[in-house]
């Protein structure tokens, strides 16, 4: 029987956070608490994703999901990439690294689609677009709930037309990458509350973005969402794979605000404003995954050296409410009474 989000004990979904924070332990802990945990397949090989699915199943018998990045045609312009890479050479050398070389990469799209269809987790969600009607139908046939991350009513209509059984409506306060379908588009600024009123209730809706208190969760449930997706609040969780530099920055008084940036990945994403963003946002080109590939070695070296000003510190606007603890305790604090 296909998962129904309205049957969750807690109306909370663990956001898939690629790059390390999402782990089998975190997905299992969210599931054990009564929510829906997620694994993030982005930036991992198909073999690594398969292993994480097995690990999660060894930790819990409760439902969990897998998130996939939908590849899109590159909008990168080679001269801009060359200039940007050259502009980072000295900064990378400071950390004992050199900028990466951009190359074509669809994140193992076809192989991951086939893996998820065969592995049959309870749910699969998509970021940056829709996989199309054929795959939506295949997953439904396999009993897998399909969710599409959307940031506008038009994206919602497209995803539902393709066969999405639920939507994750992401507002502008969300941490990490915006799920905008068009990689060249400026992210919308319509508030999450307004988006929830604009997106039709053809399928169940999960609300995402800046939901860092029980009051905020109660508000979006009152607006018709069946659940809240929780990301930033889970970054400090004991079960999360968040690196030590990122964890410390979330609690540090040095970081006072978040901002949208394309300087790290070539796609707009929200994170704690640091020196890298200040220096490179004015001239960073659009172009995912090429910019992500260029900055990757520098970001990793900055983390190794303990410098929060050389790496991405993804966080939503409600990051000040994030507190260390078990995932269970964090989710219980976010559950409306």
C-alpha cells in the first residue's frame, strides 16, 4: 500500500540535505520519531545510495524516502567558468588546494532512477524539476509515493500533470538550494504562506522553508499543509552528518544572517553569509554543476582547516532556533501541541 502522508504520527518530514548532513541514522531517527525520514542521493554514487538504503533498512522498519536531483541542460558559459576558476586560484592555494575542473555530470540520473524503482523505498522526491510522466507512473506502479519540490504554482501544475502524488512547496526562507525548475531564473520571493494559498490542493502538500518552531509548523498546517519539511533544525542533530565547521557556525554569534548565493554551486542557495559569499557573489556565474565542481576542492579544504569563511554553510532563515540534540527531541519540540 502506498504511503499516505496524512497517516504520519508526527506531521514532519526530514529534509533531504545533500553533501553530508543526511545519513541513514538521521533518516531512521526521523522515521522512528513518527515522521518521514529522507536520504539524499545528490553527490553520491549509485552504489553509495544503494548502501545507504540498506543501512537505513537495518536501522528501522518504518517508511523513509530517497531524494534525487533532476538534471537539466547546462546554462554555463565556458569563458565565465574559466574566469571564475582563475579568480579562485589564490584562495584555493591558501587552503593547499586548487579549483576543480568542470565536466558534464548528470549525477547518475538513470542509474539512480532504476535503483529507487527496484529498491522500493516508501517515497521518492525530486529537486530541480520533474522526472516526467513515464517515471512518475513507474514509481506509482511500484507503490512508491512521488513528491516534487516546487517553488511556484506553475511548477506545481507541471509536477501534478506529470503524476506527482504530493508536493513539497518550498518558500524563500528555506536553507540550501532552491528547487526552482529553471536554473536561469531568479528565485521567487513569494512567502511560503502565500504559496500555500496559491498552490491547489489537488494532491497533499508538504510545506518547507524557515519552519523552525512549533508555532510555525502549526501555522502551515492551519493553511492546509499535511506536514512540514524540517531541514536547518536537524543540521545540529546527533544523527546528522553535518561537519564540525558547519555545526559551530550555526551556533556562533559571528554569523548573523543568511543570504542567497550562487558563488558555491552556480545555483541559488541560502546559507550563512560568510567572506566567500561577500567576495565572490558579485561575479559568480550561473552554471550548475560546473561551479559546484570548481569550488568543491576549495570548500573541502576549508572544512579540513576549520575555516567557516571558505565553505558553504547552508541554513534557512530560522537558523537561530536550531539547537543540538537527538533528532527525536528536535522533532518533538517542533510538534504543535
